[in-house]
């Protein structure tokens, strides 16, 4: 929370990322994911403590006008994280977007999740913040699936991942009246596609509706050219354990 306050005081309107696994043990999150919600009273109390931590971060972010990106994690714990983030978006993304969920588009189920999320958000009257990435744990996901004798949750080829990512860009930007999108990509084709979609769907509030991001030290050509063209673009700088 102190970091959120500092960002808000030094540069309101800026961004900070949060990993749920930095707030709670991954094994606990995996168990919660398998059961949907913990049943034992002790585990319920522990889970509720996590919710309060996340809620404090998000409420402080709204108060200080800071945007919070909740990172994606391993597929074995992603459902419970989705549930947590959706509850925060429903609470804090009523008129403006302060909370973003991250979708790893190498996962085979993310396009359907995205469409369902947008539909649900319309029904519950909130604006989802959606950060699109290709994915970070492909080898780990494949190895775990092989070990557990189940189908891999990630696409078999990069071509399929690219198609999934680009389709998600189109879905989000075609729904720009209901969605705020962060396109976190180092791919020139996907970046150009997003720019084309901005024109295709006549997105006039570019700064408010579409954001771009690249990792610090990577693809400065994309970052600086986007910035020079007037787009909202940031460098993503991971730190800590």
C-alpha cells in the first residue's frame, strides 16, 4: 500500500502492478482454486484476510488515482485470482478504471473467458480493465500438464498464440465503450493491429480507452514511437522477489 501511496503522491495517474502470489502462498491459492472457495473455517479466515489486503490496495489506488494491474499467474491458480480481481473491478471500476485483470493469451480458454467477462461486466454495470499479454510460463505449464497426464492449457504453437492475442485485441477494442484495454506486447504486428483497430472502431478517447506497455529495456522503438504519436504508453519494470 505504501508504494501505491508514493506513486499517487509523486505521479497520480501512473501504474503499479501487483502479484497475488506476493500477498499469499501459491500452494494455498492452488488449493483454493481447486475447491473454488476454502471450506474450513481457518482457511476461510485466511482467504478473507487476503481479500482484505487486495481490497486495501485497490481502494487506496482509487483514492490516490493510481491504476493497479493484477498480474496473471500459473493456470492452476488463475481461476481464483480471476474471481478476486473481478470482485475488485465490480467494486472500484464503476465510472473510471482503476483495476485491471491480466489475460495470458497463450491459454486456450482465455478468449471465451474474455467474452464472458465483458458480458458479465455489462450486466453488473462496471468497466473491466483488461491487460493483454501473450504469457510467461509456457514451459512450466506444458511440463505440469505432461506430469499430471492432462491436456496442456497453452497453445501448441506461437502462431496459435498470436492469433489468440490478436483476436483479443480486436474483441477489446471493438467493445471500447465498455472496456479499457492495456496492450502489453513487444510484437510489431500486434501493435499495428491495435492502431488499425483504433481507427477502424473510431476510438476518439485514445488516452482513456487504450494503453500500451513494454518491458523496461525491450522494444524501445515501439515504446518511443507510440509515445511520439500521442498514445498512452508505459515501461513495465519488475522488482523484488
